């Protein structure tokens, strides 16, 4: 276990409070659900929101410091139910320094219908590529590290959506993970509007050129 730097802990807690507040203000997370975490500069410890604390109620006093071996620094709060998947993602991916997990409604609606959110905007094609859908556990329970870790073993995966549950955005910084949580929800909303309008107009495909995958788009740009 490396030594913890109190200044770093304070700065990371403040950053987490900012991110949590932003999720709440944008309607990505109400009540006390969801959770978010950020890696400390010591690299083998994180700051994470505990269980039962709302995104709008995060303070320096209730956020927890947890080592990647699972040891929790003294805290009167209960650890998040999702602590293990956060710890696992930090353990398997050194490029992940922050995780934002919200129960945002448009994205969770898509996943609960068994639909993967399509990366249909230029931004999602270029920045995300794919947002895998992770079903409930085999016994019908909520997704845990058992279902989530294998998906993130692919180093290209930055976002995923959990059926009947919520979204996960990861990033090299908290701001980037936060933006991903926002982009996932925004994309689900756009996809819903597109699909609803296409159905209302009896269309099965838009009468427009398709943007394609990020790789194809790049190849097309280079060829032109
Ligand atoms: Zn959750």
C-alpha cells in the first residue's frame, strides 16, 4: 500500500463532488442510486461515493477512500454495492482513472428493452465506437464485477450500458468519464427520437448517407 497524500485526497474529493453535482443537475442521477469514483495519484487507491448518499449530497466528509486491495479507510458509511466492479476496472486497466455510473433514464430504458444504444452521431462514432449492453446476471440479479469486468478487458471499451440498471463511463480523467456519462444519455435520447420518427413515417432506414464506423470514416477522409 503506498502512502496517501491528503492534498490529493482533498482535490479528488472536490472533483468528485463537482461531477456528482453535474450528474444530478442534468437529471442523469436522482435519489441515492448510482456511484462514481476517481483514482488517487498513489494509483492503488480511489475516492468513491458510499452507499445511501445522493449525488447532490456528496461532501468531503462522506466520500470514502478505498485501496485497490479492498481495504476501506475508516468511514461511518456503508461501501457502495458496486465497489467491487469499480476496484476491478482500476485493477485491469491502468488507463482508467475515473468511473461514472448513473441510472440515467433514456440509456437505461434502451438497455432494459434489450437494445444496444447505437453510436449514431459523429461524436459517438469517433469517441466511443461501441457501447456494449451488459445483461443482468445469470440468476437475474444486478450486474456485478462478474459480468462487467470481462467487457472492459477490451481496452477500446469506454462505455457500457447495464440492462435494468444504468450506464458506465470510464476515462483517463474524471471530466472525460463525466462527459461520457452525458454522451451515453444524450445518444440514447437522440436514438429514441430518430427511431420514433422513422416509425411514425413508416421508414426502416433514413434517406441519408450513413456515416459508418469511425475507421471507415477516417479512411474516407484520407481518401478524399
Ligand atoms: Zn447502479
